């Protein structure tokens, strides 16, 4: 926690942490302030200090996701049709841009991620990462780099991408990819697939209490889909159509905890949402503890292998590095219902 707060201070910000709820699933809120003015905020969930750290990291990602942090030197104008080649052409917004204009658009430099290590660089439209890049308030920035496109008239859908922050680049990238797998799995659920469900009667007491807290927040029974066979590492999706969360880890306990706390995050953001139960006829499997452990780079390699097996590619940009790494990860072609923000 000290490193995270030190990073916040070096950015000229102050983190104001406020407890929102206690119990089996503590909830904290972090407001990032500059001279007493709130710039961004984020929720945090988890045991002990984890909830506080999660809140600060979430607030940091929301801050870096804005165009106010962009420097003209980071942006390079590239003719839109040149971007719709290779794997990036699988992204709907990139294709829309190429059809919409022949003019140069502002891009950021991303690195393709390969299971064996960093891949080649790629120019990705800034619009995919920075939510307010195309708005009127940042016209001077755009024009200074040669981007004069009228984005107001451009209808786009959110990119299949996610922001995340953590102590290292690998850990942050794992968190971002977890969020993308979360949305991909939720898309499959909405399409009508029947997942294998975790038997709640087999959960240990602490995880059972966390499941009960999630059900209370969601306003109905929470069922947990076991996605381990699809991803090759322990992975769970908790919830259904209205609110959901996912977790991926070598440890089943951490994966399930991530899924349930992710659901709590969305339940807090959408308090009116209520669950629609999953199919009661789905197969139930017991929860079993495991003692597996691994480093963030090892888990990242597993997730990238899973993407490669589906003929999908991931691109990453590290928007901030220091005691905390803030990254944005894009996976063109991955199914997604809406844009992931901070991964669980």
C-alpha cells in the first residue's frame, strides 16, 4: 500500500479513502484529489488492505484513461485506411474509422503480446483507449498532431479492451486480460450457452460467506460458472445477465474470490440490476482447493496461449510506469458485450 500511495503523491495527487461497507466483503472508495478537487474515483473490494489498494488502483486507471494525461509527443497521426490491416482490422471501430475518413487519425504506440515475449509495435487509434479523445475539449491536442477528423459524426462501438493497474506490468496485464475474458464469457452466456456450474454446497466457510454477500448485493441467487476447461487455468464467472464478475489465477481460491468481488463491483455500480438465474439443469461440479502458485509472467503466458489457440491477438500499451504500472490491453475480434474498465 505504501508504494501505491507514494506513486499517487509523485503524481501530485492525494488519495482520500473512505470505507463504504464492512462484513465478509469490505468495500472502500478512493477519491483522487488535486488541491482538494476530485479528479477521479474508484471502488475497491477484498479482504484486509486489498480493498483499499484495489480502490486506489481503480481510481488511477480512470484518471489515466482521460485525454488530459496525453502528451502530443505520445500521439502520431496515421491515415485511417492504413490502420485497418493485419490483426487490428478485426476491430469494428478500426474498420469504421477506415470507412469514415481517409484523413490521418491520432494513434498511440502499442506492443503486440506473444506467449514467448513482446512482439512488434503497432499503431492503434487513440480513440480506442482514451474515452474522451474525440471530444471538443481536446481539439487543440488533436490538431497539434495533425488529427482534424470530426469524431462527433462518427458512430463507434466500444473497443474490446480493458484498463488495469498493478505493481508490475505483467500483473496489470493479467488483470486487464481477466476483464476481457470476463466480458467474452458473459457474451457466451447471453448467447445461451449452458456452463458447468460450481456446487455452492462444496465451498469452504469463508468463500461461502463471500458468495452470500454477493447474492445479497445482487438481489438474487448467485451461480458460478467454471471456465477452467476453456482457459486452461482456474477461472470462474459469477452472476448472470445483469451483474457479473470473473477471476483468473493459478489458485482456485483467488480465482473465485476475484469473480465474486468483481460481481460486487458491478452490483455497486448498477444497484438497480437484478440477476436472471442461470439454467438450473446445468452440470454441477465440486469446488476443490489447490496449492498451485505461479508468477504473473507465467499466468500471462497461459492467458496469451489461450488467446493464440483461438487465433486472437493481444496488444498492450503501458500508459504509466513507476511503483505502479497502468496498462491498456486490446484484443481485436474478442466477443464483448460492452467495454471493460478495471479488471478484477
